[in-house]
């Protein structure tokens, strides 16, 4: 199976880049299932029902989120109505929506997608290790799920790497989001799980993690006032990766980064 993941979509430029590239990526790379992190797609903070529908129409099978999942008030009821939009699974039980789901591919196979938020340098949440393990134990690879993907949304690289090793051999792929910077450590771990610390963002790299550079710089320079953050303008880079799995085991066989457009050097799978 081939699963495509695109990192945090930031603002209009990121949305438009995903809408432009995702349909052709699905066709060109023979993608069976596509996942997009959309938590920054509405002006850099949150997601709206209309934006979610546009990403689904462009070819996203599932949208994951993170700490900005509920920034837009109008998304609250949509989370309960749309199972393909996920929020972190380790949020309190009464939080709207779900943190994982089992989704069919066009040819009848099933992909388990889960979204967890990490804890180092982040707001308090339940234990992501326990939450991820519980989800995997309830629907193990090869016994209900043909592919298991986890979006781990967090700041600390050490926490992300540790979670990857904790789940290695039990899931197909685990990929980080939130920092908006693509890391160069895409690999297949010893047990057969595809891993990348951060997929990067789908947005403009002309600013500071997707925002116009002036306000973030001023926030670091000054101890008073908080200039308003605005989404960076300029051509967006579509950042993500492609994972290919063994149909017999569900474990990864190949993984490659994707970077298209904008300022970053291009990367594209050769398989």
C-alpha cells in the first residue's frame, strides 16, 4: 500500500498549494490513501468546515490536527459530524470528535489513522504513549488494519523519537508535525515502522514557521506587547512524505520525503 502524508497546512497559500498538487500526487505516485494535517489551515490558526471540505475534495482521505484543532468556534460541531477529521486522541474523553478511526481505501483495505499530541513544551494532555498503545492494541496491524499511521504533534524531537521506537514493529508509520520544519531523518526503524521527526509544513517558508517574519522577530526582541501574527505570503512549499508498505505484514518497505514549490530544495520519491 502507498500512503501519502502532507504536513501542517498553513494559511491560504498552503491550502492552495495542497489543492493544486494533491490530485496529481495521488495519480503520479499511485497513492492508495492520503492524510493531511490541517490544524493551521484557517489563517494560520485552526480549521473551518469549508476548508476541511475543500481539502477532502482535493483528495485528502483523513485530516489530522493538533493544539490548534479548536481555534475556530464553527469547527466544534463539525468534529462530531465528520469522522474523517481527527483531533488528538489523548485529549479529555468529553472533547468533541475522535482521535482515531479505521478508514477504507478504494480497493477495500483499511487504514487506521490516529492523532496524538505530545507533552514536552506543550499544554498538558494525557499520556500520548499510553493512548497510542491502547489504539494499536484495539486494532492491531494485520488484524483489522492493513496499515496503521500515527500523526504525533509535538515540539521535542527526543519525545518524538522515543515514541517512534516505542511503537516500532507494531505500526506502519509514525510522523511528526507541529514544528513546521522538515527533518532529514526519514527512515525505516529496526522493526519495520517508517519514521520522520517532522514532515514540515505546506506553507510559505519566507517567514517564521509560516508567519510573516516581523511580528515573531519583534516578540523575541521585546518583553512587552505581542504583535499580531499574520500568515506569510509568497509561494508555498508542499512538504510531506510517501510510505510504501508490505501487503503481507503492513510494515514499511520504502519511505521518501516530498518537497514541491516555494523556497526549499525539491525532493520527490523515486519509486
